[in-house]
C-alpha cells in the first residue's frame, strides 16, 4: 500500500473536530478531502493500492461536486 499525503506530520495530528470527508474510490482506495464550500473540496490525502489513483488525484487538488436531480 502507498500512503501519499501532503504533510507527513498529519499522521500525528489528532484534531477532535475532524471535518474531513472520506470518499471511496472505485478501485477500493480512499480519498480524504477537506470541504472548502458546499460544493468544493480540497484533497488532503490518497490511500490506495492502485497506482492509477495517484496519477489522477494528488493532495492539493480541488474537486467540484455537482448534484443532478434524478427523475423517474
């Protein structure tokens, strides 16, 4: 497993009010993201065994989430 984080000291920092969101990847990995607004997130860390995940997502990248209304 590869652990790719921006700052290694994050492993030792224990903040009681962890507002980070953990998102599952299709490959089985996990992305830790910090909410910047209601629709934008900043990637904090990527934990995955698939090397392709590290080529697509890096700490510091920003994700914009758009919601779609699903009709039947």
